[in-house]
């Protein structure tokens, strides 16, 4: 488990092992998502929802889901 301290300006340095695991390099963006259970998920922002549209084929469910409905924790 890695941990970091927050500065008085609200900045946190992501520990090196986490940066390596996420494949992060300087200048890349990360996304923080708050879940309903109170936990927060951090992930590397490597692709937008628009870029991955259509990558998964439906087995039979033809219902369309909007991009807004796919955004976890942003309600």
C-alpha cells in the first residue's frame, strides 16, 4: 500500500510505484471518481468515452446508453 501527504495547496504527489503501475508520465491526466459507497477511484485518463464507442459488440441487448449515463459517480 502506498501513501502520500497533501500540501497546504491541496497537491499530492502520486507515489512512484502507482505512477509506474498506471503507466503515467509527466503531463498526463488522471480522473478521480467518487463512488456511492464513499470510496474514490483514481485512473489514468488514456481514452475518452467517445474514443471507445462501439468497441464492444452487444450479444442481444439493443438498448442504447448515453455517454452521460456511463459516467460513474457524476450525478
